[in-house]
């Protein structure tokens, strides 16, 4: 009898991509049904107790009737969904972390939750470099002026000129899959790279970067890029006090999470000249509200949270979660399970 699988895709990780990869990984072992969630045409957000999800609980409950495995990017796995979907045993979330899943409830209901670390590391690293270079050379404002038919010769004034990467000191806060890739490119471009990451061993940055404290990174770096996860320790980690420690005329880039940064303080720093430029793909409120200072403060180049979006990422995401489905059906250990205690509990129950 075929295992029932739901491919809950969206407009980025398409349902058909999930279905194709599941069939490649499992052959004829699965009966796959599809549902298409509205993200990104409708922004993700909280659904019941989980964050950054798309679709409704009712929609997912209906689609999961009789389903044992779900592969998705954005579907919410909440207490209510779990309580109403007793056949579900495996939820594979094609994101760097299972933020749209209630892990405690999933474990209690005996549902294993997998995720896809590193799926968008290349795309996000490349986008970070795009914004970093654009912010360092004033591309945002000059582009806007030219689109209005205004040729600003004064951008060539010394005080308005940008800075080069070659010879600059660049500080990266976070050295995971994304930050480490950015570091290697910056090093190749001639930058001196500093890293602050309390969880990284010195040997991992050897020959590429120097591991330093946050204060030292801020005081030495002409360009700072954020690559940290949001935790209680990192939330709001860069504010007015931290920006004041950076060399005057510095550049700040954030393609990680908006909660890391005080954006009002950034606007103040740009207005005073403490910062000469900034590049942002993420914000403390998304979409950016109409009255936000970010929309009117000069020196900022912005994109609408698309750093992790490439066609290659969609294929990688589908392939990673489909691989987990294959391992599950073959009885093999899952590669990226967020709650492996589910299997330990099941094994103990079998032996009892």
C-alpha cells in the first residue's frame, strides 16, 4: 500500500517540485497529493502559536486527512493541526529551521519534524554581497536619481564617494553557512575579515578571518554584515550604542533577520553621517509600512526579503526534504531531524 504524502508547496517551492523530488526519492512507494499555499503573494506571519507560516489551520487539516508524510516550506504545524491529523508521522520543512512547527507538540503527538539547513546559503551569501557592494558605492540613491532623470555630478565629490572592499576591514557577525561563504569571497577580494561568533571554533576561520569580540569588530570594521540567528541574546543586538562604536562613514548590511537591528537608530546614524550607507533585505516589520523612515532616509538600498530566493534554492529545498522521505520509508536515520526523541520513544514503546 502506498504511503500518502502531501506536497504543500507555495509560489516559490512549487508543489510540483516537491512531488517530482519525492517520486525520484521513493519511486512508486508514495501517493502524492498537492496543495498550494499563498506565500509569497501573501506575506507569511503567525498562525496560532507558530511563526512565519502560510495558509490556515483548517486548510492544512483538510489536506492532511489520511496523510502520513507532509513535505512543505510554510505550512503551519500547530497543536490544533496535530490533534486533528492522527495519521501524520513525518513533517519535512524545507527551510533552514522549522520555525513554522510547534516542536513540543509534534514530539508529544509522535510526529518527527525535519528541516533543510543550508538550502539557501549560496543565494543569501550572494545577495549579501550584492547589497554590501551597492551600499558601499551608493548604488541605491544614484539609481533612484537616474530613474527620475537627475544626473548628480556631486556624487563624485570626495565626501560622497563610496569605499572599496580591497583593503577594507569587514566585520561579520555570525559565521554559519552564509557568513562563512561571504567571508571567503571578501577575503578573495582583498578585505581583512573579522568574525564575531561565540559558537565558532578558531580553526574554522583560520586563514580566512580573525575571530574577535563584538566590541573589537565594531570599532575596527568599516563594513559590518549581520549573519546571526535571532535568539534572546541576539535580539536587538545592534542599536545606537553599537553603531556609535563603528568608524564614522561605515556601512551596515543585514540579510539575516530584522529583529537583530534597531532600524530607527540606523536612520539616525545615516542622518548624522555616522553611517554612509546601509543595505537591508530584512526588516523589523514586513512588509515595510508606508510611513517607515527607511523609505525616506538617504543612503539605504533595500530588497523585499528575497536574499534566499533563487530557482536553485527551490530545487535544493525540494530535494533535501524528499531525501528525508526516502530515508523514512527505508527505515534509515533522518539527516536533519529536529526532534529525534520521537523515534527513541517509539523504539522504547516497541521494546516494552
